[in-house]
C-alpha cells in the first residue's frame, strides 16, 4: 500500500511540475509543445504496453475495429478529445489560463459523478450528493457574478467527462486503448513539430533541445509511475490521491504569477469543500473496509 501511495503522489508531483515546465519552453507555442510532447512520450507508452502485458489487449482492440469498423471513429474521436486536453494543459500556463484550467480539473470529478449517475445509473451516496450540490452552488454563483464558467474550465470538466464516459461505454478503458489513441495523434503532432524552426527558437532559448527531451522524459516517467500506482492501489485510494494533481496545478498557477479574482473565490471554495467531502467519504469507506477485513 505504501509503495502504491508513493507511486501515485510521485506521478501527481511530476504532472504538476509538467504544468510549470511548459513555461520553460517559451517561445514555443502550445501546439508546438503538444506536438513534441506526444512524439517524445509515445515510446514510453509503448514500453508500458509491453511492460504491463497489454500487447494482447492492443491486438484485441485492432481486431474489434476490423470486425466493427465504426469503432475506429470512436477511437478517432477520443484521440481528438485527448489531444485537445493535452494541448490545453500545456497551452494554459503560458497564456494566462492556468487558474481556469486548474478549476476545470477540480470540477471534473464532480461532473463525472453526475455522468455516472445520469448515464450509467450508478448509485450516489448522500455525501457525494451533498458535494455535487455545493459545487453546483459555486457554479451558479459564478454564472450570476461572471456570466458563466470560463471556456477552459468547461473544456476540461465536460470534455474529459465525455472522454471517460465513451471509454467506459465501449469498453476501451485500458492502457492499450490509450496507446492507440496516442498513435492516432502522432501524424498531427509530427506536423506541428515539423513547422517549428528549432534553430531560431534556440537563439532565444539555448536549452530548448535538452528541455524537449526532458519534456518527454517527465511525461513518460509520470505516466508509467501512475500505471504502477494503479496496479498497486485499490481504485478508491487511487481516486482520493488523484486530487493531489489539481491542487498542485492551483499552486503552480499562483506561483507563475496568475491571480484569482474575487468573483472566482466562491467557486473555488465550493469546489474545495466538495473535494473535502469526497475525501472524507473515501477515508470512511477505507476504514470500514479495513475493519471488515479484520
């Protein structure tokens, strides 16, 4: 258990640092960084598929696509959704949207609770219902005061929820399918990277080649560390520890100079309260499960 927790927290720290790391890659744009990230990260994903014995699952996905060709469109759509999220994650810190994206990641688990209830008819506990209500009040206040959530927050919370829902619906929620989605992104990413004049970029940022290699290394290590955590920890513990990443993203946003306006405070406080409620429920369930085992 302790080893799994260390893996999960390490992955969150690395992903949080990656949020900051994109600021070191200027003057590269969001599309440029996204292109290089996928190119340098894909080898790590392929290694993970082999290392964690997902090769057979990968082949089975290809056979399913052959038998039901429309499934290719599902993979293509999810690949595009994944690409948008990865691009936004790297674009936001350099374009004054780090706070908005961070709030989107804080809102995401609560939107997924609603998706689970409305689409998959999953049971929602009283504590989770209260957490969703508190978050909804924060969103409602934000709509009244500011006219609505930022487009960045909506893209993260709604886009990722749709992405995960589709994966669950079509039974493609595994590492092998993620690898296939990354492969489908590769042509677009090669195009983005091909457009970059790295010689000109190097005149502004002398360490750009080393930084790009580190970009792939950090992404790959973070991904594989998270997979190790997911293979070691119970899913409820993994979910609780997953909140470390958006919290780190908020700190990174403040560290790079972004500020949270007063109109956003109620939403942020409501999301934090909702998160605390879900964490409390998760801890209570863990204790109950442990007592039952004893």
